C-alpha cells in the first residue's frame, strides 16, 4: 500500500474518531449536570476501552512487527517494552513541564497559577487527546486497515462519554453551555493532528513501526494510570469505576474481534 494512502487513512480515521468528542460535548446542551458517580463511571468506561485498544490494537501488532523485523521474540519484546517506556516517559515529561489542571485533583505543572482556569483545562484535554490520535494514525502501520479502523472506532466510542464529562465539568465552573460544548469540540480536533503525525511516521520509516505502535501504547497507558484512574477512585466510587473499566475493556475486546 502506498505511503500516501496510509497517511490519508490515518488522518481521516483520527478525524472520525474525534467526532466522538463532538457528540459527547454537544450533550452538555441538554445534560446540564452529571453526578460524580455518573462522571466516574463514564470516565472509567472510556479508560477500559482505551486499555483494550492499547493491548489488542497497539501492543500485539507492535510485537508482530518487531518479531518480523528482528527475527527474535525476545528481542522484539525488549524493543516493544522500550517503546512503551519511551511513550510513557515522554507524556510524563510533558506533564511535568506543561501547566494543566485535573478536573478533581487540581493544578499540576510549572507556573500553573499564571494561566487562566479555562486554558488549564484546554491544555489538560489536549495532552489527553493527542496520544489517542497518534494511536489511530500508527494503527494503520503496514496498511493494516482493520486494525486502524478498530482503533478509530474504539477511541471514537470512548470519546463520547469523555467529551460529555469534560464539557459538564467546564459548565460546573461557570462557563455557558455553548462555550463548554465548543471548548470540548475544539479539544478533540487535536486528534487528527496526532493521527497525521503517527501515519506519516510509520509510512515513511517502515522500521519505525514497532517503535511507533509501542510509543503510542505507552502514552495511552500513562494517561489511563496517571489521569483517569486517580480521578475516578477518590470519591468513594472505586467499585463502580473498576467494573466500568472492565466493562469498557470487554466492549473493546469484542469490538476488536468483530472488526477483525
């Protein structure tokens, strides 16, 4: 498959996945309030979908590509492990250097007090969504259309409750319904950028495929562990959050098998 086709598919699929954020964000125009329990459940459901997508659509293909490239299962495992750590480490570095705000645990990063509350939210959402777009883009590595589509559908689905939760959170701190929805929608537009970056990387450098897939997986695992799980396990709803995550994981697992 030509590199231009892979790039176009990666960009288009990540753009479609971002539409899930649009659908969820527009929900704030009719749903003006989410209980904390409901919010934790929705975010955990999204985390479960992300977790399954990371395993089935990123890590497994990364191991396959690495094994084909290096002719050694042990070496391929080390390569993918290093890629995961690089992805997680990069997100950790960005989080430490970039001011942003968690919805419940508060501000984080350098010089956070100098930025307005709204931009702290926007930065946090951007940090969250870019790796998701990147994952969709690299999911088409080697022309693996079904794998890329599976990732796009899964991330698009998890973007719906996430977009709603984000917009309702903005509404709760004083922004109008329309402004909350528009900010939520805008936050999703970073995903096609990530998708384009990922698709260009894997289509122009074939040897980079296992590294790119593992890097995207590490970035997503960092988001799940650093952002979502702590946010949803501190309000007394940890049992709901745990089973919502498991339910999301199962949904994505079945979806991945069905699309394959």
